[in-house]
C-alpha cells in the first residue's frame, strides 16, 4: 500500500524512513542479483547457455548477450532451419541442434534461454528444470492456468533458477518511478489504467502456406492466447507492484473487430481488474489504431505517474525546489547500491504542466515492435539471470511475480471467453 506524502509536513528523516535506507534490493527483492556485491562476485565468471528458439525474440536476446560478459553461448536449437542459421552467423562456434531434448542432454550446457511459441513453454521449461538446467523462459509462463502452476511447482522442486521475461521489473525508469510511488509522492492510489495500441495485422511473412500456423503462431488459439499473454502480461504486473496487492476478480470483453483474416485470437480487448481495496485497473489493447501507443498510469490523489514515459504530474502546486533536490540526493543514495546502467535522476524544473521526468534520459518505446526495444530492461533482466545462474541464488520473488502476471492474463482471457466476472481461484494462490 502507498503512504501519503505530505509536502507541508515533509522532513529529511520522514523521507528516509518512507523510502527505506537498506537499498533497492530490500524494497524490490527480485533485484538481489543486480547488486554491486553480486556483480563483483561474478566478475570474470561465465555461465554456459543454450538458446532454444532462434526466431525474432531469440535473436534479440542473442544480440544482447554479446554485450553481457557473464554469458557464453555454447548451443543453439531451432527446428526451423532458416532461424537456426541466422543465429549461427552470430555464434558460429556454438553446437547446433534441431531437437531441444538433445540440447538438454548436453552436459556442457548449464542454463537455457527459451524463446519459443507459448504452447511450448510448459514442456520445455519443465524438461529443462528436470535436466538440471537453470531456465530463462520468455513470457508468458504457459498457455494454460494449469501449465503455469505445473511450471512453478517444478521450479520449487528443482532447486534451479527460473526467470521469466518480465523486463519491466528491471527497467530503471520503472524502478525509480515505483520507489517514488511507494514513498507517497503521488499520494494514495485510487485508480490505474494500462493500454497497448498498435495498427498492424500482427502477421509475419510466410514463405510457404504450410508454415502459416508455425510462423504466425500468435494468431491461433492452439499456440497463443493473443493480446493478453503477448502484451497485457507485461503490464498487468505493474498494478500489484504499485498497490502491494493482488486483484481478486476480472471482467471484460474480447472481439475480432478489424482483422477478420482467419485469426483465432482477439484483436480488440477490454478488461477491468478489481483489487480488494476497491481500486480498479483497466486494461485495453487494440491493434487497428496506434494513436495512444503504450502506457501504464498510476493515479493518486496528489498526482499521476506515467510509467512508460517516465513522467509524473502533481494535481496541485509543484513542490518546493528544495524537496526536489532532496529527493534527488536520496535517489542517488539508494540507487547507487544497484548496478544499473544509465544516468542518475535529474528532475525537470519547467512548468508543472509539463510534468517531471524520473530520469534525465528516459528511454521509451511506442510499443509498435513485437521484438523488443532499447532500454526496456531486457539487458538488465538477462544479466540478472546470468548472475543468478552463476551464483545459484534463487529469485523466489521474481518467479512469483512472473507466475501471477501470467495467471492474471489467462483469467482475463477466461472472463472474455465466458462473458462473466471471474474470481481469482484459491487453488491458484502460491
């Protein structure tokens, strides 16, 4: 829960108490593998990684891994030869596989990165954990609610590291924005809104008709849940992060409104998640209009935070310059304990109507790409995974957050398909 931040009664001691003097890894435990101490401990060490799935997202990670000194790519796997060969260009010395089970038998592979269609996540992740490998799997966790639970249970029994592709939790601007929200900067949270708008058919070129469902797997229900798992799963997480609560129910509608081209997943969705304290988070995604782009807004009685833009606004008068300076000093003290790349925070001092940036070089994206964006936390996330794989330090909080974000997405899909309010099932709690 957020606390009120009363500028009128503000003092240095109160702010230190609210923000927490133990550092970001205490405030946000999933950052434990990003601390300077861990970074120094793994310096010079490498984890030997096999990448399963070398399509667009796999190549995105493979390119980023070239700049992560803790990573050594020793194996590549894809059953679609053109994709495999594009990865071999980057890593010609890596062993090549067309069967992921054979890669998992490779004793030289310590960890795997899985970037395959959603319907393959469950069996590949469970098989990899069973084979004694540390696992990074792209979001969402699984195609079904039961699959999410089976993966989480397998992780708990494995003793191995499990990361899922929730890069917002490692995006410096999100982390700084959330620390400010938790300090009470925008007051008591009364509402949340998230959306992701695009204007494209979400299709990829198909060299031969028999490859349609294989290449455009996101469009078909047997391999994808559509917008909720491919886009919303990233954003639904921020509600929990801001509130410190989990939603108790969801309702919504989904339709194929515009792209009536044989796809089986919705191209237009609207959801409302209800939290125990009465706060609602609305979510909408449309892929036939891109005007609004991508955003998550946290609404407080004293201000508003735009997380993707990395900006915040006050409802009334802006705070005194001295308060902004003090926040800047405290941000330095806390964030210096975590090894993030990028500049320190310098607030904008222009008119309040223009808002304030949480960092002085905010990296944002329109959300148009399905592959990834520069500065979105992906490099930090994969670096953290490499660190954890080297140290063997489990990241329980991150595994739980990944599990719940996937479950929220799938419950939203259920609400749309059944056209009813869906309560969070007790048996899915972990």
